[in-house]
């Protein structure tokens, strides 16, 4: 009975192995691109903070919408950083890999 179950679960395990391998490759490549975008967004958010607090570069300080956009830009930059979406994707991929290991151990 156990051998029959292994034979039935083999295609699922093979599919999970292929999905994990391809996803790992894609996530590692996209993490570098997201890191660059995160840096650009953070520099833009710093420019927004400097506009709000110091009035530089346009000479108008204290506009609330500039502060709101800078805060949203900072949150967006963090989510694109290596500690945001790539880490979440790797965690989910690890859980999928654990599921694959559990299927293989049956």
C-alpha cells in the first residue's frame, strides 16, 4: 500500500521540485532588480522629506501631501528591498520545499 502511495505522489513531488527550482532561479534574479528599484525609491523619498522639512529644491516647505508621498515612498522602498518581498517569496518557497520533502518522505 505504501509503494502504491509513493507511485501516486511521485508526479506531484516531481512537479514541486521543478516549480521550486524555477522559482528559486527567478527570485534570485529579480531580487537584484528590486534592490536597484528600492534604492531609487528611497532616494526619491529622501528628496520628498527634504522638500517637506527644508523646502529644498523648490523652496516650498511644509506641504502635507509631500510628506505623505515621502512616507509611502519609504514604505514602498522597504517592500522592494531585500528584507521585503524577496524575503517573503523565499520564505514561501521554503515552505513549499518543506511540503515537497514531506511528500518524498512518505
